C-alpha cells in the first residue's frame, strides 16, 4: 500500500515540532529532512528573528515621519531573510551540536543525529540558504549590507557559547536581535542611538524567553555538561526573569523616547509607549503562568513570545502613520 502523502512521516518528525505542521503533512517527502533542519516545522524562531527587524523599521519610520514603497520591500525582505538566515543558523547549530543533540531526549530526533541528513548535506543546505539571503541583503543600502555581513560573527559563535559560559542566552540575544539595527539602518541609512537601545531591549527580551525555553533541558544539560541560564538560576528564575522584564520594558521605552522626542508629536510617542506597556504586561502574564518543572508549560510560554513581540508592531505602525 502506498503511504498517504498527507500524513506525517512518523520516522522523521522532530519531537518538539508543532502538531499538524505543514512540513510533516504537506511538504514533498524529499524536502522534509532539510526543512526540519531549518526548523520550518517550528516557526517561532523565524518570528523571533523577524520581529526586531520590524521594530527597527517602524520606529525609524515614526522617527522621520515617512514610510514609502521601498519600506514595504524592507519589511518583506526582512521576512524572507529571517526565514532563510534562521534556517542557515539552525543548520549550523545542528552541525556543531550533533553529538550533544544525540544525548538529549528532546533533540535526538533532529535530522542529523537521527540520520536523516549527513553533515555534508547539511553544510550544502546551510550555504544555499545563506547565499539566497545575501542576495536579498544586496538590495539594501551599503550601511545595512555591512551590518548584515557583521551579523555572521555572532551567528557563528553562538552554538559554542554553552560550552564555555553560563550565559549562552546573551550570545543568542546578540545574534537574534541584530535585525533591530538592520531594520532601522535599512530605512535611515545610518545607525543611531534609538536602534542601539532597541537592540539592547531585544537582548533582554531574549534572556527572558530563552531562559524559559532552556528549562526544558536542564536535566539532560546537566548530564552532558551543557551550560545555560536555566541551570544557573535554578529555583531563582522568577527574580532573574523579572529583572529581564524590567530591562526589556525600560530599554524599549528609552528607544521610543529617543526616536520620537525630536518629532515633537506627543500623540505618536504616547501611542508607541502604550505598545511598550502592553508588551510588558504580556511578559508579566508569562511570569505568572511559568512552571519551570513542566516542560510543556515552558514550551507553551516560549512560543507565546511571538505574540509578545507582535503586540508592539501595530502601535509603532500607527505612530509612524500619525
């Protein structure tokens, strides 16, 4: 009997993929291992990479009061680039972590440790994604192109961070929020203080959500010697996460004020700060719901950060329009 192409491939599914995801159900069978390698079956990472790009772009547009046709391309180009570079970064991560992943219950089903993809095939796939993404980057201004190239350094270093520091989430934040700098610079042609403050807010936000994510693996990480903020904080997570929440909201607010104070448009600033306030409340909700001993609870809250970041987007968009 020929298998139904609409049914997931039980041998290839990754343990923490979304139920009913399009990769396992609808993608051609030959492409599934590569799409799983890019985490296309777990799109939350693409959102978390993309959202700071949109923050930077919209805040820059609100800063100078213009949002043109080219800005729509910046928004779309960032979306496509986030999907591709997140895929390339995850592929690199899985290449470097293949021996660790084979020893962790949640990750041993990933394509390389499970034997779906060889290391050589993974390297080729990583290069292809990065090359297409570079082609998109070339459509932006020169300052943005240089920033995009510079982003490769933190992406390359991040997978090794958990081997030598208890704070690998900082390295992830540095890599994942680079888009705040890119989005602002793609619109303005220069890097300025509001973008830097926005970048700092994103790093603090990453420390918040990725610490929650890391609590899923604390037992396995302890056995194999992998470090994380979740292991470092242990039962003191609530206090640390509250500080990350405060830092996120404070730096976001400072970025909005630095960007919009020169415009002398109080309505625009109040609206944007309202978005920061709403985002802060969503982080506070996560903190109230958190149970670090429940892996499913941690995964659910981690995934909810797509909504956290998107809360701010319409506020900034309207502020740019006013």
